C-alpha cells in the first residue's frame, strides 16, 4: 500500500483519545473520520484533539460509507457487535476494544463475519505487547515445565469499580470478569496456546457494588464485582480464574503454571489499590524445579523496555492493514474466552458446573 492508511474511529469517548494519540505517532496513518451516536460529540472531539482535516459523523453507518482502510471501535461493550459486523461488511479492517462482546452469540457472529468477508477483526489486548509476555509464552511452550496440568490466574483491585455502562447487565454483559478478567484470561490462555475449554464451575457476587457505602450507583449495579471459576480444558488441563473490582485484600495472588517438570510463578507488576495481575503486567517471574539434588528456584531475568503497550497495539494493527498481514489478535481466538465468560455467568446462575458451548 503506497498511500497512507486511512483510519476511522467509532465512538469518541475516553479510550478513543488514546487511539488518536497512538495513530498520530505513525506517519503512514491518516485519521480520516470519527463518529459518535451523541449528536455533535464527534465534532467536539475533532476540535478538542485538533483534528482539523478529520470528518465528523453522528452515526457509524455514515462513517462506514467513507473511503477508509480500517476502523478503531471505541464504543461501550453493548455496541461492539453491531459496529464490528457493520464495519467488516463495509469492507473495513477492524481494531476492536476489549472485551469482544456482551454475549457469546454475538462473538460467534463477529468471528464468522470476519471469516466471510476476509477482513481482519483484531482485539485490543495491549498487555500482549509486553516482551515479558512473549518470554512467558516462550518458556511455557518450550516444554521446560513438562506437561502443564494446572494454571491459576486473575487478580483484582482493592477498590476500583467503574460505573455507567460498565455496571449494566444489558450494556456490559458481565462486570469484573469481562472488564479486567479478560486480560488475565488472555495472559493464561495465550501462554497455553488457547486450549479448548469444555466446562466451567463458577461463583460470582456483588457485595461491594450493590452497597451504597462502596458504590455511588449501588441501586443500578447489576453485574458481578467478584468472580471465581474452575475451567476444565481438553487434554486434562484446569484453570482457576479469579477476579475482583473490590475486596478487603491486597491481592488475589500470583499467576501460576504447574508442570510435571517445573512450575512458573508470575507476580503482579504494581502495588496500590488499582494494581494486580488483572492488567497482565509481569512484575517478576520465578521458576521452581528440582536440580542440583534439591528444590531450586530461579529468578527469570525480565526484559527491560520502555514501550508504550497501548501504542504498540495500535501500531501493530495499522502495520497489519498496510502490509496485508492477518489479524494480530484474531477474534476467532478471543471468542474462546468469551465462551468461558459466558460459561461463568451461566454456572454462577445455575450454581453448578456447566458445559462450555463452542462450535467447531
Ligand atoms: N484497552 C484499554 O485499555 C481500555 C481502557 C478503557 C476502556 N476500554 C474499552 O473501550 C470501550 C469504550 O470505553 P470508554 O471508556 O472510551 O467509554 P466512553 O463511554 O468514554 O466512550 C464511548 C463512546 O462511544 C459512543 N457510542 C456508543 N455507541 C456508539 C455507536 N453505535 N456508534 C458510535 N459511537 C457510539 C458513546 O456515545 C461514547 O461517546 C469499552 O469497550 C471499554 O471496555 C479499553
């Protein structure tokens, strides 16, 4: 592609600003158009961001009628399905913010549409661009741990519950599980090569969100602020997954990979009320193994970097569009975690283990 990559942005709220900032660092990209359903908001956004030559529309369908190579979808979760399917059908390449969708049925249709149209649907999981995530994946996939039979992941915030669309069941689908759990799930599942889940047994609660002492919108709080699940996979692998938006605890622990030859512990990067493994950041990595005639542990040297991971994900998408590469983080893969979240919600409601429904 010799011309500039022509990009549109659908939804001009908080995260759209990070997309603009990242695209601006790419000399081969032109932000041609933005759209928002709130009349006039897209125009205000172009003024705020100083996007003088960018067209503004009050609907995503008007934006999609323009000559664009790709779009960033930055709308609330409830609009991901409609805007992504319409964008793919309009021939655009798509970078979609996380989580993929509100329901599993939507995620399946989105992935199917990407396949039918031959367009890319890539998901915005920026923690994947931490070189230490790749290091973790390389260690586990090298076979150094032997057969991995148990993975534990998750984490949470001591206090950090969003409001607005994030706490509506209809608009968000799920709460902490979808909002921040999707990062931990991606960390564990991507490391393991996205194995196929078969069943889930889960428990969820919302003691904090529904309590006016802890949440100003307690009366409207409909989703889970805590969830724990045991997920069974093909090949005798189990995953324990736990996540919370609020808790009386500092951390829900480390991510762990237990193998027959060695174990690997990944501790959270940050500290403070909003920290934890939830953002997928690698703080330290320790391998436990039997060597030199005894129990040994090795601190895995981490890769130092100063990458802005958000910018990296946007750059990878834009370059994939320019170079005709496949989706960096394909929707077909991420719908596996959407199937797990769907199973978690069904299991929690039924109060028993349920099968994960995932067509071939
Ligand atoms: N990757 C990350 O680090 C990250 C961080 C924050 C949010 N997010 C995700 O980004 C998405 C948006 O979050 P946000 O915080 O920017 O929300 P926001 O509410 O600030 O902005 C969303 C905007 O989309 C607009 N909108 C809704 N439906 C639309 C439609 N059909 N067409 C056009 N515009 C529409 C809204 O009017 C609003 O202006 C969410 O899915 C969220 O999970 C990702």
